[in-house]
């Protein structure tokens, strides 16, 4: 059995809806999106925020899907702020009117993060699957106007990495306090689109000095966070503080997870705040206890000196790629499954020597679908 | 060391809170939280952009009957390095 006592969580990511007007093929949401009628009510979310604060949570992210599609967003923010949580709205920007921006400010929102797809309008809208750039620009202006902390987030992939310099300049011109440049993590819809999203080694090598120079140039004005792609690394990314140590994700229907990708580990079951208190789920539920501590580890992790640094990498990625969540993250060069990563990289290595055509994406879409995987493959570009 | 004439204030994105669960002050900012010890919390509570580093050192020095200005300046320098504190001037 797991050997470690639960610590005090710091961060709650509340995915208050899966509904979204955009169709990003890199979306980390699960394929099996929750329907509107399954979502927690206003009162249920408010109770959960109170419970989270009592458990020790300090940071709340209100995300989705598109959180602005919840008409009660302002009441959720107000409640969270009163509970003492530092509250971030994670949004595409679509649906932010002047009226709502002012109401969010009055409710006490601390920080708004708007995602952009690209610095180039055509490519941005091709990825989003929707005419959306003007709406995002207007939303950014509104966030500046209400004067709260403002971050820009851009998910990086093969289709936009060449414009990283322009993307950084765009964020600066929008007046962002903070810019998150996040290389795609291959969960949910992104795992379906991995071959189309995977950057080349040459693209990443070209991006690095541009990012480094910008970090130095914007120091004190705009903080730049660059999230490296793990596939090209020798060692895996650390699981956020270790499984069930600081982080909680709650899905639209109240399912409580140690990581937003954890529903993909189908060998585990997770509980919902409709059936149990958050406190019990955090401390006692089998899903949270599954990978606490290191008793669950196998070789090569069990005897590895780095196990207290990266906790064996990502459980979700280990399950998704090797079929067993107790294995080392296959990104690790010591993993016997590393060839799975190298095979995925080989797909793009070939691209460097052939003509790069616009990739075909499988766009994110809500049910009803025959099965999520059978969504019409929409070919983009000409 | 943060210059003694600087007027430190918290990063625009940061907020100081008291956390009853951990029974101490915490500095909250996007994607992060810093748990503060008693003195760290007292220093940051005085970082209002009008007091100088010297003022803060003197104020806490009176309270603790010790010369803490150098410690305060060194502590603030670490936070400046992490962009959590800025000079308001
Ligand atoms: C799932 S979205 C939900 C909020 C909102 N719809 C948006 O896109 O901003 C949450 C955040 O994760 C980012 N994101 C989405 N898919 C990702 C992936 N596969 N890897 C890394 N970040 C991702 C988005 O850009 C956004 O900042
Ligand atoms: S990443 Fe794109 S598709 Fe996914 S929730 Fe955000 S805006 Fe919607
Ligand atoms: S063997 Fe396991 S613990 Fe060691 S570096 Fe690789 S993934 Fe991390």
C-alpha cells in the first residue's frame, strides 16, 4: 500500500465546463467531454471552493472548456475570493464583454489568462477552427482596462513554433504581465493529433535562443515562462510535486483528479464531490492514494537517485504509452519503453528531409459523436 | 542587497494573505504561493512602495531591538531576483 501521508494541497484547477466555442486540436481536455447537464451547480462549486480552502488550497484556476460560458462565473469568482483564494480565470477570451469584465473585477478576480493560438491570424484561426482573433484582441484590451494581472498563454507545436519571436512580440504589445509558452503536452485531443503537432528538433533548436534573449530583454516588464517539450528530453518532467501532494483537478461533473489527464488512466477509479467530501477524497480515496510516496514504483525508478526529483515522471503518460501507470515515464532514457518516444519522434525527423505540408488535424468537438475517435478528419490547408 | 533608498513594493500580480490553515502569511501570485515565516511576512507587509528599505529596517529594528537592516535588504534582494518585489521608484 502507499506509504505516504497526504500533505496540504496548494492548487485547485476547476474545469467548470467542457463546453467551448473553439476546436483546438491540441486541447488537453478528455475525448469524452462532459455534457452541460452533468455540470455541477453554482452551489455545488461554491461548497467545493470552501472545502478546498479549508483543506489548505491557496490558488484556484477557473478553467474548462470555456469558463465564460458559465453564466454564474461572477458568483463563483466572488465566492472564491471571499474564501481567500487567489483566483485565475483561464480563458480563450471568447464571451468576455465589457459588462462581464467589470463584474468579474468587482467580484474580485485576481488574474486573467487568455490563450492565443498564433501571432499570424490565418494560422491562428485555422488551429482554433473558428474566427476568433478579433474577439481575443478585444478581450485582452478589456483585461488591461480593468487592471487585473494579465497573462497570455500560447500552446506551441509544429505549426506555430517558427513564429515564436512574433508570438513574444504580440504578447508584449498586448501588455501582458506574464507569457506562458507551453509546448504541447500529449493528452486528450492532443494525443490524437500528436503526429501533426510534434515539432522538429530543428524548430526547437531555433526557438531556444530567441526565447532566452526575450526572457532577458523583458525582465521586469513581462515574465516569460517556457515549458519545454518532454519528448526531446533525456529525463521526464516531474509530476507536479508528485501524485496527490499539492495539486487537485475537478472536472465539470465533480470528478476529483490528481492531474487533469488522470481520467486517461482507466485502471483507476476516481470519486466525485457529489458522493464524498473533498477532504475524504484527498486523504483517503484510492485514486489519490494510488501513487503517493514511492512504494508503487518499479525498476528502473525504484532504485534511481532521481526518484525524489521527478517522481518517475508522468503516470498518465506512462499509462497512455505503456499500458501500465506504474512504469517509468517512457520519456526517460532509462526506461525500457523509450523506443515508443523515439518512434514518435522519427515521424518528424523524416519531415525535415521532405516537403512539409500543412498537417491534417482532428478537431476537438462535443458529443454527440459516434465515438470521439471517429470524428470527421478535417483536412486543413489546401 | 536591495539599495537602502529603494522603495520596495510587491509585484503587481502578487497578494499577501494570512493562511489560517498553515497559520502564517503567504505571498500569492499567478501559479505560485510562497509560505512566509514570521519575519518574512512582516517585511513584506511593510513593502508598500512608500517606505524605503532603510525605513523598513528601522521599523523592525525598533521592534526587535536589533539592527536588521542588512538582513532586510538581503532578503528583499532575493525576492527582487524572483521578480516578486520591485522598486516603486
Ligand atoms: C484546456 S484550456 C481551457 C481554457 C480555455 N478554453 C483556453 O483555451 O484558454 C486551459 C489551458 O491549457 C492550455 N492547453 C490546452 N491544451 C494544451 C496542451 N495539450 N498542452 C499544453 N497546454 C494546453 C490552453 O492554451 C489554456 O491556456
Ligand atoms: S484549448 Fe481550445 S478547444 Fe480546448 S478548451 Fe481551450 S479554447 Fe477550447
Ligand atoms: S528511472 Fe524513473 S526516477 Fe529515474 S530518472 Fe527515469 S523516470 Fe525518473
